[in-house]
């Protein structure tokens, strides 16, 4: 009986995790806290709920807080997060957000608390069902550098925008909440790792990545994490609008994330001229439109995280791309 139970559990685990594995990689965070507050407001115009204080397993200076809720039609839900600074032991004040919050500070934080407030003139039913807090620690010198404004850069010309498949054309779900606006200052290239090129199926692959980012309980993000995705045939898809904060490489604020579908680690998928042409056109357009100097502000994900992303094959070519982009826009 016990063995049967184990097998059943294993089957459940496989059924649950395998679909997720075929849909793009996300960072393994230094800290992950998830919870089911199961806070419901029904037949009432107002409700308020505060979680317990949640201690981090290690201090972190970059966090994404994402909340899942089922809202009554006229209900307004405000989420709040506050953080305790590890060095002073002091708490910051509550900061309001819609459903996804990005927190970056040079001082690391060691604890967090969330609060939810529901207002509903029609007394419907609103439930805050789940939250996920992902935290990462980035060394102080990198954080300081990240939080400063880059030197002004102006290209001689603006590179033509390549054709980008709109969200409606690939069947994107609407974002769960309002986005946080930002000014693009850095370009960060990723690969999907999984799916590899062989399992890419056009728009349905992009929908799969979006579902994974929005529905996996470890992320629960408001939308697909990347701003752009490039298929092996060179098609460019719009993820989040590039003028809003994404979820692809912490700290995310002011970074535009571009994901090349495939695994570009050594001895895996091959880069082809169509991918490179699309990537260079997209990067040249972004750099010249948002006044980003590609020489200093074009990166691979591995520059900020201990992982191989965007794969050695792409990463080794970044110096060459920088020269080409500068040539394109100057
Ligand atoms: Zn990456």
C-alpha cells in the first residue's frame, strides 16, 4: 500500500513537472517563499489581510513579489510589501503594488511581510490565493553599478525596427495586472535552453513559455518574463512591452530581455544566419531608439547570474555583435 502511494505520488510529480520542463528556464532564486493566504472577501465592501513576517534563508537585494488573485468585477485589490534591512534590523514602510513588484536595493533585506486590501462596492467575492517571493543576492559593486544611470549615448541614425509578431498575433494572454514602467538602459540576451530548437512549434511554444511564467507557483509572474523572443527561423515575438519591467534577470528594472529559443551551450543547437540577422536587427533598433551604448550595455544573462545562459555559442559572439551594431547605427 505504501509503495502504491509512492508510485502515485511520483506519477503526479512527473505529470506536474514535465510540462513545465519543456517551457523555458527561469533563474533558480537564492530565496523562494510561496504561500496560500486564501484571503477571501465576500459580501463586504472592505477587507484587509496581513501575512506573518517571513524570514529569508539568506539576505537578498533583488526581489520579485508576485500575487495571484480572483477578483470580483468591481473589486479593487492593493497589495503591499515591506522589507527588513539585514544590516540595521529596521523595517521599511509598506510599498503598494498591483500584482507583481520588483524591489532592488544596495542594502540586502532579511525578512518580508505582505498585506492585501480589498475594496468592493458591489460586495462580490475576491480571493487572494497565492504569492511567490523570489529573492537574489547580487554583490554590492554590481548593484551600485546597476543602479547608476549610464553615460549618455547617441547614435548617428536610428536602425529600422524589424518585423515583430504582436502579442495578439501569437495569442498572448493579457497580463494579470498593470505593468511597472521603466526606461530601457541595458540589453540582456538569453537562450531558452528548453525548449531546444527541435521542439519549437512557433506561436504555441511562445504561449507555452508565457503559461509557464504566469502559472508555475514558483514564479506566478504577471506576464511572460522576456520582452522579445526569437525563433530558430528568425521570427521575432513581442513579449512584454520593452518600456515596462520584465522578469528575466535580476535586477530587472531598466533591462530589456531578449530570449533566443534553443540551447546554445557548446555541442547543442546551432546558431543560424536567420537568428543572427534578427537578433542584430533587433539589438540595433533597441540600441539606437533607447540610446543604449551596445559596447558597454549589451550583456549575456551569465554576466549577472551563475549560469551558462545565453549559452557559450551566443556569448562568445557578443563582442562581434557589439562591433556590428555600432557599425549599423553610427
Ligand atoms: Zn537567461
